[in-house]
């Protein structure tokens, strides 16, 4: 290998290590703050690893933020939201692709694509007023409804790309055997969508679980707060408890970390398959 190629390889390796350290730094700070007493996080070597693990942060964070109540709300809204997204978006994408020759159905694909680029801030005030008029503000139903609406565009985009790769001959054979459109979709097409479905599950679960903007506008009662909003109680104008906020944050990321760990092999497969073949 020439000196020039070796130098290029060393540069790329160093660049990758620098990017890795850049992304790992926030997690390091989160972990060391979660296991330090408040005095150590603010005054004594804030970036140093703790001499001993201070576990009282976790019990205090759970008590002050009403962690288990917020965890239950996040779990319900995320689970219901993901199920709705998988059911609705898979069927919608199937109709859009299979009826793509019609201008009406083809136009809907671009409508959902445009929805991906719509910032939440542009509809925040009209959304708030409509939720008040409907009488569903400060309810998990409203949060799930809005979250599903904002996640739907990207989920349909992924499903559309993958459904293009499913041979239509399989559905035609099923219909010859007596299956209707609905049954052929659930019995033939949907099982083949497993990679992209797992991708939608992980990405939409992360989006709903970690959402702060929508939750802050839609749910303000303590009884229906989700985890991101509950963690706000540790940050105030006069004083901030970074150690407690870090402990609560560390606890809240565990479910999504486990979900991503078990389903990560499907994520790239689901995105790449639809993008390359579609």
C-alpha cells in the first residue's frame, strides 16, 4: 500500500474516532452525572468519573418526578401509537401503490411526503385551539392522536418504498384462490413487510417516547404527563438538579435502548430495501 493510501486510511480512521467520541460524549456526561451527588456535578470536577456510585439520585428522581406514573403514560401512548401507525400506514401505503395509476391515489403519496416537512410550530396554535374546542386537551387520547398524525407521513413513505418490491403476482394468485383485497393484503402482503414494519416500529416508538414539543402543548396535567415533560420538573429558573434529571433520563432511555437492541437488524434492511429496489 502506498504512503498516500496509508495516510488517507489513517485520516479516515481518526475522523471516525472523532465522530464516535463526539456522539459518545453526551452519554458519558449523562452517566457520570446520574451517579454523582449534586455538589460533585456542580463544583468538584464535573466531568470526572465518580469515586463511588451515588444511587440516591435514582430513588429521589423517581419520587420527585412521579416517574412510574409518567412511565405508564409514555408506555400506553407509545404502544397504542405504534400499533395505530403500523395498521393505518401499511394499509394506506398498499392502496397508494397498488392504485398508483390513478391520479387521486398518486397525489396522496405527495401529500404525505409534504407532511414530513411540516414543522410542528406552524400548526401548534391552531392545533391547541381545536383540541380545546373538542374538549380532549390534557388527555392521552389527544397526545396519541397528534403524535400518530405527525409520524404518519414518514411511516407511509417507508411502506410505499417497500411495497413496490412485493410482486403483484402473489396477490393475483391469492385472488384466484378466492381471497379478497383485504384478506390478500393481511395474509400475503403484510407478512412480507416484516423488515419495514420493524423499522416503523422502532423509529415511531423512538419519536413518540422521546417527544417533548407535542407533549408540552397537548398534555399539561401531572396525571397525564409523559417522561420528557416529567423531567422538566428538575430544571427551574433559580435552581437545576442536573444529577436528578440525568438519573431520570437514564432510566427513561432503557426501554427504547432494549427495543433498538433487539430490532436494530431490521432497521437498515427495511430502509435500504425500499430505497434501492423501489
